[in-house]
């Protein structure tokens, strides 16, 4: 079963310190320098996909019930109803002109961020040169 988005986000946040502890100072510095660029790249890809499809996709958690065998109070198997939460992607109407403006803004921000990230990565490499 797939975890709900909030549960996945919390699990990732809890794992980040463990993953960061494994990285060298140089690797952490470079990862930090490129983080904003990675976010912009993801948003640009999502916006392009929305424009290509003509609609956005939103994740919604929905309850799904089914019947299965459970242990009853006496320990005997009984037929019971279970409910799981499933995350589904549902189409959502969007203003295509606004999406095009958003994409242009994101691409402009990415250009500036790429230059900033490249300079920050060079500083990381100079500060933490590995030899």
C-alpha cells in the first residue's frame, strides 16, 4: 500500500539527517548549493506537463473499503470491513494563460539561480577540495 503524501513527507524529513550524516562536508555544501535549482527544475517540469496535458493533476487521499477475514473476539475468523486510504491523482482545470506566465517566470528564475548555484558550487569545491 502506498503511504499518504503527508506520511511520506514526514518519513523523508526524518531520514534527511541520517543521509546528511553520511555525506562529506563538500557533498553537503554542493547539495545545499543546488537545492533551489532542483526545486525550480521540478516545478518547471510539472508546469510543462500541465501545459502539455491541458489540465493539472492534484493528489487526493480517498478511503477505499473492502472485506477480509479478521480475528474475532473469540479468536475465530470473522468477515470484517477494512478501510485503507489510497492516494489518487485527479485532473483539475487550470488557466492555461496563467500557467504559461508561471512557466516563463520559473524559467527566468532558473536562469538566475543556475548562475548563483554554479558560483556556490565553485566556492564549495575551493573550500573543500578533495585530493
